[in-house]
């Protein structure tokens, strides 16, 4: 009888059965060296984070608005949008603090383009190394304009490459319940907005805020790209983002008040951001101005928990499919979710600033 460890049977493959290849990715330090942080970019990011913390701590009476394309696919058009937004931000800075939405990663229910980092050439070549470097360059360019950037933390490794250029972070509805993303958030250097679940459940996001506020230890990578045990101190600037759910909005007065009560019951400061897109606008971008107007009126009539909004906006309205011939892409038009155009965006922001200008100075008195 053969001993089990001396069997003559061929040993089947038991590791990486479905893996085709491993390609070496440049480390965070290498990408940082190729696209170094500049003094102007550093000043922009540090000042923006401080402003956002002050808004959350009620030391700044303004609202913040995270607005921009659903996703970045064309850095040239993206910077065009950023320059427009920078001018507008300066003109409404007494009332609103504007943060550019810079999303490079897109979660997918099944398949589809996964974003600029994953596939920068939009041809399924998946040059993640190229995408990461170009994404970092884009964020640095935005910061050097003096404009803050906000993004979604989707891939747990990306913050090591890009985190020093981000002022505000969102955790999406699909990942708010993820332990990995709660742990990552506990170590991020930015305030973090947790979206309610896709079914509209606010408790999921509240649990995420509580979890991220505590210290964690988890597996990650360091600047050299080596596996590391990451130990965090906890992030006390987590807050709730209402984005609707199951096809129903939750930005109305009753929903906001219920969210306030749930936050207080959990021992949390009632800091609430309303995402004017997704289920709150029934995925119809043309309804975003109505959502924003409702939120502004709630603040106007005394609400003190609403501290920010999110808008999906681009140069051109709507969205487009990715064509085989990339030269046929429409300039400044989303390739993911549909957006409102620049003129509508500017009108929304100016109207909100005009209405709130006399209200906000005494809001937290």
C-alpha cells in the first residue's frame, strides 16, 4: 500500500488555475516619482481638506458641492471642464465650496468599460500601469489649477497611488457594506461620504461610518508595492450620502429628517450630502436641477444637517456609447451615466448661491 504522500498520481494544478499572467505593476513610489506632487498642488489639496473638515465641524457655514463628469475618459475635455469649474468656484466661493468629481473607476454589475485607470485606451488592452500614471497626472493638473478633486475609492490599492491628490472620497452604494472599503476609509486622509445601499438602506451607511471611525488592521501595500499590514487610527470625518434606492428618491424633507434621527441614534453628527443623480433623479439627468432646488429650499427654511450635494455634469448633455473608431467620440460627453450640460450646471450653481447667500452666514449661529 502506497503512503499518501508518495502517490504516483500526477499532481493537478491547484493554484492560479484561471490566471493567465502576472504583469508587474510599477509601485506607488515609482508612479509618484514619474508624476511628482508640486507645491501648488499640495497647497490646493491641504486647503481643500481643511475646508471640508471645517464644513463638517460646523466651523464653515458654506455647503460643498461635488460635481463633474460621471467618469473621466478624455483628459483634455476633463481639464476643459476643470478650468470652467475653477472660474465658477471663485465666483460663488462665499456660499458654495466646489469640488470637481474625478472618477476613474466604475463598478460594474456585469460587464462594461471599467474606467480610465483600468482601460485608458478604451480598447480592452487594460494598460492599468498607463492608466494609473495618466490618472495621477490629471489629478495633479486639476490641483495645480487650484481646484479640489473628489473621487470614489473602489480599488483598495489605488489610494496608495493617488490619495495625496484627493480632497474628498466617496464610498459607493455597492461597496458601503464591504468590510474592505470600511477598513480603507479608516485610513484615508480625506473626509469620506458613504452612500446608502442600492436598496435605499441608510443603516448600511451608518454602520460604515461607525466602522471607519475606528482603528483597523488589514492587508494592503506600502509605497514600495510590498504587501503590508496596514494599521489605521480611524477616520472621524465619515458622513452620509443619500442617493435614493430601489428606484425611489430619498432627498425629501421626511427622508432627510429620518436620516438625521438615525444618525443621532447612532451617536453621530447629522452630516448629510444629497446626491442629485442616481435614484434621486430616477436616473434622468434633467431632473437633477429639481433635486438641487429642493435641497437648497430645505436649507433655506432651516435645515442644518444638509452640508453638501453631488451632481453629474459634463460639457455636453447626455451620454454616448464607445464607438469602434475612438476618433468619433463626441467631445465632452459622458461614456457612462448621462450628465447635464455645462450651461445647466452653471445655472444650478449660480441659482443656489444666490438663494443661500443671505441664509448661510447665520446658519450655525
